[in-house]
C-alpha cells in the first residue's frame, strides 16, 4: 500500500478509485503490461501524468456496491492526506517560528545590561524563559497533531487495503487478495528451499478452481437478486466445507478458488468432492415465486501449487482442469497434470 501511495503522490496524481485501481495493477504486478509501460516511461524520463494514466483501460470487475465502497475509502484517504499535509506544514512553520524566537531571545540575553539590578535581571530572564516555554509548547502541540493525523492516515490506508481485497457480496477475499496470498505462500516455499531444509518439510498447497454450472439461466429466469443469494450460499458452503486452515476466494463472476493449505492433491479432491455432493443435494427455491431453482452444482479443477514453475502456471493448470470437468459433463472434479521435467 505504501508503494501505491508513493506512486500516486510522487507523480502528483489524484487519489481516486480509478487511480487506486491502476496504481495497484502497476505496483502489484497484476497487470504486467501496465508495469512495463510505466517502467518504459520512467526510463525515457517522461512524466507519469493523469492524461497518460487514463489511457490504461483497466477494469477491475467490481460491482456497484464495491465501487461505492472504494469511492468512500478514496474520499476518506484524500481528506486524511490533506489534513496530514496541512498539519505537517503547520508543524514545520511552528518549528521555524520556534527557532527564530530562540535566536531572538538569545540575542536579547546577550544585550542584558550588566548594570541592571538583580531584580531587573531576574525579571528579564523570567520573561525570556516564559516566551521560550510558550514557543516550545506551541511547536509540541502542532507536532502532536501531525502525529495523530499520521496515525489516522495509516488507519485509512489499512482500511483501504482491506476494502480493496474483499468481495462485498460474499464477504470472501477477492482476486487481488488471492494474488497476495499465493505470493506469500510461494515466498515461504522459496525460503524452505534456500535455507537447505528438506523439501518434505514444505507445507503442501493445492489450488482448486470452481465454477457454478449453468449459472446464467438462474440470473435470466429468476433475477439477479436470486443469483446473488446462490453465490452467497455457494461461498458459505465452500468456506464451511474447506475448513479454517483453507481459504476460499471469489475469483470473479461465478468462479471461486479454494487454497488448500496442508492438503495433498488427492486430499483436496476428496474434500472438494464432498462439498460438491453436499451442495448438489441442497434444495434452492426462489424466495419471491417459491419456484425451485433445480439442482445447483459446480465443476472444479485442482492443481498442486508447487508442482509448477510459478503460481500463475499452477492457477492456469487448475483452470484448464476445471474446463476439462465442464467439457466432461459438469458437476465433477478433475486434477491438473503436472508438467514433465
């Protein structure tokens, strides 16, 4: 998040939802082509302007509720940044005033007449001390105010990051959160390899791509409200079935990803197949018309994260296995085939 903030403020770009999305895409590597274009601009010494940034047609796939939440967070961030900048300027001014006052008081002290009486001398020193104390207190108050604003800004940045990583329909982490999660897992795995540990000590991780079968007719026939409730129910069923040590992510549309930590490929298949069976036996009814929605099922593809050269290859392999399941009749789970060395 700090890198995103530096990118926007360093290029004098407004804190807007669109700019936050583009900055995240550039800084996180989510859109490598955007990052490459930005790097090329910097290499040529050309400025990153709002006009140029607008040419990056980035669509993060958020729904209206998500965009409204990001709008709110962007507004809060903008207000916090402006308040922090104002107080920081005030604090700097107070410090400069304090330094000037100290110089002035020091000069006055040098000009004290040695012929003054002890009482007059004490009065001058007391007045100088009082003035210095007032200036120091003013500078301290403004610095404390800047510190409070900095803390508030950090909270807003953390909240913005949380909001950016949550799908608000299901409450699950979203695709961005998945990228960060897999990067951490991959980094941890590299640490095991680099420190000489036995590969067997590395925690196994399987990735499952799931897609609700024939979801479009649900929306077309029963409406998007009913479709949303189906998505929420599938999300809950996956999360409850996978367990606390695993993470379910809404990847987009009717697609979900389950990150099976500590599961072998076969163990993940058994768990996901049990979830699939449980869901297919659950009745779904349109709350408005009381009409049955029929059987709700999903297809899935599973890959071993560390059997592939990188996390993107593993995701792609799980996605390909998912579509083999779709093409084989749906409502089934397929395993990805690891690459041959």
